[in-house]
C-alpha cells in the first residue's frame, strides 16, 4: 500500500563552505537516485554558533510504498552519504504525514 509522506532534513556542524557544498552534492546524488530531486528543495548557510549547515524539505507530499521500511532505509543511506563527507556532522531527518502534520 502506498502512502504520502513529507521529508525535512538538517545537517549542522559543518566545518566550512566547501564541506557544506560537498554535503549538498552527496544529498543531491541520493535524491536523484531515489527520483526525488525535483521534489525536494535544499540550501546551505552559516549559523553563528554551530558552523555551516545544509537544510532541505520536500516541496509537496510524495508517495512511497511501505513507508516504514522505505523511510528507515532512506534515512540510513542519507546518514551514510553525509557521514562520508562530513563525519562530525549533526544529522537530523524528519518525516511528516501531510494529513496529520509533523
């Protein structure tokens, strides 16, 4: 059974702009693999006390089959992609139900 979900993520404690750009490229590759690149917006900026960050969110709900399994696998792969280029990053992924909110 398919259900619609929403995605948001935040990657904090990045060292510099180059690392933020590398994280974005890694996430971009994952989103492309999953066919979600056009469904998610993301960007980077600097936070005064936490260094650089990358954040993003889905533009609209998207359908997935077996959301519990898919979300868990996606989140694990997301963590691996980010950790490969930013091992000390603080990574947060949040899922939402468009009918129940975050």
